[in-house]
C-alpha cells in the first residue's frame, strides 16, 4: 500500500467527509436550492455545504493555512504562505442534471508552487492523489500517464465555454482543428477529473482556456508526478491568472502545443483572447 503523508491524509479524510454529503444530495438533487452566478454557471446548496465541511476539516488540522475557495474566496493564512485551493464540487452543472460525473478537488500550495493534490470522484469511489517528489496514485496504486506517441491514436479531454461567453468561438476553432488530428475528444464537464484522467493514462492529453485555479490546482501535481507535462498554451508554467491549461504525456505535449498555436494564429485578430476570466469550467 502506498504511504500517504500527513498532508495527503488530512486532504483525503476531508474529501471523504464532504463526499458523503454530496452523494446524499445527489440522490435528492431535485430538492436543492440553486442560484445562478452567470451563463450556465450555477451554485447549489450542495456546493456550499461541501465547501463548509472541507474548510472546517482542513482548518482544524492546519489552523494557520489560508484558503482559496470557489465559493468563499480568499482566506488569508496566519504567518504562512501555505494555502488550500478547493473546488468542493467540480461540475455543478453535471450534478444538477443528474449526470454522475463530478468530483471534489483539493490542492495545497506553498509560495505559489503546488505541493499536493487530491481529486475524489465519490460516485465511483475513485481517489487520485499526489505529492511533489513522491509520485502519483490512483487509490493506492501508482499511476502513470499514457505512453501513446501518435496523435491519431490519442484521446484528449477539453471544455467548451457556453455560447455567449468570451472564448467560445476560439475554443470551437481549436476543437475543429484538433478533432481531425486525433482519435477522439471528450468533453466531460469536469476539468479536475479530466486532468486526473490524464495522470491515470485514461486521456492522452487535455486542453482548456481560462480555467480558475481551483479547476486545475490539484491536477498540476497529479500530472507532473505521473510523468506528464502541464503548462499554459505557450509552453510556460500555468499562469493562475490566465488559466490556459494544456497537459499531455511527453510524446504528445509538443504536438498539442503546435496544434493550438496553429489554430490561434489562424483566428481573426482579436478573436483569440487567452486568459478570459469569464469561463469558470462549469
């Protein structure tokens, strides 16, 4: 069995506790109170309850750490540069439509660098976790990115901004270019799970523009520790403000970057706007 560090243990226990309530809420989703934050962007009582549980559990274990919360915003730490980056329910839209594909995502950051990541799918009881320098794991088994080296054999994940949001047209153009070059594209609605799937070798790559930090914080550690590459569209480290993310194994990362560069260079001037903050990854 893989040995979990104290930080990973704390994160996993918090995720399990929040997940129990999410699973119950999913079974009674028609009774949830729901509000709308923007186009196709919802928050439910389930999000708020799960986030409250996660914050309480993590704060009890590490009282000086700060938080970056999807619903609760920034909570400053006490004399430390360590903070938890949390998405209590990645893919609220799936959840509210009864689609059984969503997760809890928790990342631990120190001084701007990601140290640990946990992504938990409560319906499938699938736990993806990693810590810098110690490898990545699926439940308690080591996981690695895929070894595929041909685009025409690869399956990539992505996300598409809803119609009317900035970035929609450019992302559709990216999708059209990449789809004809690879075996398939999957749009699952959960960026955090997509990145976990890259780390586990289920997807060979992933790209999406303008994500928020809580969508990809845990995924950064998962992909890197599984032997993959995760960067911005320009090949540089992921910029948390811009949020353009692409990930793949070492064979395909460069080819994915080249495809994105090609389609973005062909777009009419002003259509591609990297770092659009209007898209929340649902």
